[in-house]
C-alpha cells in the first residue's frame, strides 16, 4: 500500500502565496525543495505564481512603497477575517 505524503503547512495556498508576495525568490526555492510532496496541480500553480513574483521582484517593476501598502492591506484583511470567525462567522447553529 502506498503511503500518502503530507503537504507541509507552509505549502498550502494562502501561506505560500503570502510567502511568494513577500519573499519571492524563497518561494521558488520552497517549490523545488518540496517538489515530490506536491500534486502536479499545486506544482504548476505554485511555480507559476512564484516565478511571476520573482520576475516582478527582480525587475523592480513594483514601486518602492508597494510593500508597505500590500503588507498593510493583508494585515487589515487578516485581522478582519480572524475577528469575523471569532465572533461567529455568519453560521448560526
């Protein structure tokens, strides 16, 4: 019987895309280090997104203040999301 390989938590979609947005070259390295642990669909999605972000990172296409804006927006979104889940999340049992 073949063992199912567990995907690391940092390679799931949301954490990985945050890593790729903040540390693009590290994200490419993570994809290659965890190549056998990912499904083919996850490999293609993660590799495409991390390469795109790396090209943006290398080419300096993003303005200098973009990091502060993106990080602030992601932080506010995370705070609102956690608050929404903490106070019931819309589902009433």
